[in-house]
């Protein structure tokens, strides 16, 4: 498993939006994203921190059902 980069909440949201997620709502410093698929909808919550902890980012990717490799490709 590759090492996850340190990214901000905004950078993580931009990468998830490139993958197909859309912003649904925001409560305080947390943004709720949703992706609509035939198999069912996926949702994930991303905090708007300056730098996400690696465990937090890993949890976001688990919610989004994406591998770290796929995520890193969309970080550009």
C-alpha cells in the first residue's frame, strides 16, 4: 500500500470531485459529498482542515470506496 500524501481538506474534496462526487451540504467545517451510482449512492464527510491526518484520509477513502492509488492519481 502506498504512503498517502499529506493534503488539506479542500485538496481532498477537489480530488473526490474529479472522481465523481458532488458537494451536498456543509455543516461547520465538515463537507458532505455524495456520488450517485447504479449500485447505490456513496457518501463521505471531509473536514476542512489545513492538513488531514493520514488515518482520517484513509477513512474518507474507505467511505468513498477508492484505493489510495486511485486517489493519488486525481490529486493533481
